[in-house]
C-alpha cells in the first residue's frame, strides 16, 4: 500500500509488485488437456501440413463462430496479409481503415502495395462506422478493413450494408472480439471474412497463430492453398502469392486446450471486470469503458478513460504505474495517421481520433492478475488522484 508520494517507486520507493502485471491475457489452459491433444499428432507422426489437430481446430472454430469455413494460419498478421491480397479489387490502390487501431495495420496494407486511407472513428464506440467509412470511399477503393475496438464491437451492420451497396470487399479484423455477439449474430460471420489471432495475449491462446472465418467456399479454398506455398498435390502451384503461413500441430494443440477452458476463462474475466467496475467507480476522473452485456462478451480487456478532471497527464500516469511494475498501456497511441511512414499513404486530418488517442489506457488483466492485484492497483490510482498536486510539483522539480 502506498500512503505518500515518497512511497512511489518513481520517487525512490519500492515497486508495488515484484513481478510485472501485464495487460496481456496469457491464459494457461490445463496442461493435461494440452498433452492429450499433443499425443494425437505425435501418434500420427504429422506435425504440420494440415495435420489432424489443425483440421479439428478449424472445425471447432467454424462451429463456434457459426460459419461455414475456418482457415488457420501461423499468425494473425499473415492471415490479414493473405486475406487482403485475395479480396482487394484488382487495379485499385486504396484501403479504407481506421487510424485508431493496431500499430502494424498500415504495414499490413503496405505488404499488399495498398495505400491506407485513414477514417475517423465514432467517439462512443472508438471504431469506424458507416458514415466515417463512406466519407473515405472513392473510385480507387480496393477494400474496406473494419476493425473491432478493444471493448465491444463496431457498427457491423452499417458498414456491411455500405460495402454491399458500393460493391466493395469487406474484411473485419476481429482479434479482440472472439467471443462477442451482436444483434445480427455471432462475430465471425460478417463481411467477406473476419480475422482472429491465437497469440498468447488473446482470448484463445495457441502460443501464436491466427485464423479466418468466412462463408465463401472459394475464398477459404484459395487461402488454404496460399498458406502452404500455393501447392496443390506434389509441386503443383494452384494459386499465386503462396507462402509458408501454416499453423503447426503444437500450436493447434494449445489452441484446442484453450477452447476447452473458454467458458471458465470468461467467468474469471467477468469476476475481474466486476471488481474493477466497483473499485474504479468512486475515483474522480477515471471512467471504465463498460462492456455491452446485452450480448455475449468476453470481459477480457480493462480500458479506462482519463477524463479532463483527472489531475495527471496520461504520460505521467503511465510513468508512475510502470515504475510500480503495472504495465498499463496507452490505447492505440499514437494513432497511425500521426506516425511517420516510409510507404505510400493518404495524409489525413482526423480531429476526433487525435483527441481520443490521448485519453485512454489499458489496465492489467488476464491470467496473472488476481483480486488482490486489482485492489492494489485501484488503491494506487486513488492515491494518485488524491496526491496529484504534490506529484505534479515533484515531477516539475525533477
């Protein structure tokens, strides 16, 4: 417990935690489940190339998302690259995407020789919507890349209707929305395809990996070939643009074990979220982004808004938290349009995104954060708010 600013690690005190408290999920499924799955591919002596566990995983994920097809990859990054390559309209050069999103998203567009055209986000959802996407569409639009925010979902139906009307391919990045549902159905079945991650930081831990869901047979078949060099049968290249982007059996085993634990994991996430909800509510200047509980949600991420009344800058707040080994992170900051780029893009003036990119941060959550940790984090934030004047003076004098 920190009682005075002299206790803060940034000013010479001991850190609150002995080991860092991360915002990554890092869930550890039951080891016996993982080993039982691993014995299956070991017995069949097939460790890669569309092995038995990869096929089993794809079947389960398709059923989970209520889609016809699922294709796994070695990472979500390459799933996105190959999906964009397959879907983008030929002869067009622009890809519409939000700026308030994953720091590598513009790089992914560049891999496909496409220029990002960044759009605004809805200040209430932190995601692109129909209006912001439509403002960026022109005759040179190759694809709409719509990204779900870290908490809740984007305007799925509105953007999908726009894509249909304008006959533009639509790809959803849904890496933070694995468990989510909307009124129109389960996330995973919208647009031409949706992309998910199996990274250890995500809801389903496959150590590393990614997958795509779709209801389009030809797209699924082409991508399944592209992830394996484009080969069909021995040395016959059936599709262009292939590469080695296959998910191996070890990663599939881990992902399957994580799926077995998914409902229990969501229950644990819900308990952490409820505690944060009750402890942060009394702290002036902090607003927890709340999950839409009218639909299925994973309760995975804890995002807070630093309101104008919060007495410390976000940068100073993060410095203090990091010194305490609380690995809080700014929410998608800087925004992509604010960064220098070495590749072609369309410069953008996005005042809402500029403002929003400085207001939010993620707090520790996931497998390695327990009730005691959350109580200590909330107590520290309370202390920071109460002693902010003295903290600011100390920081100015340093």
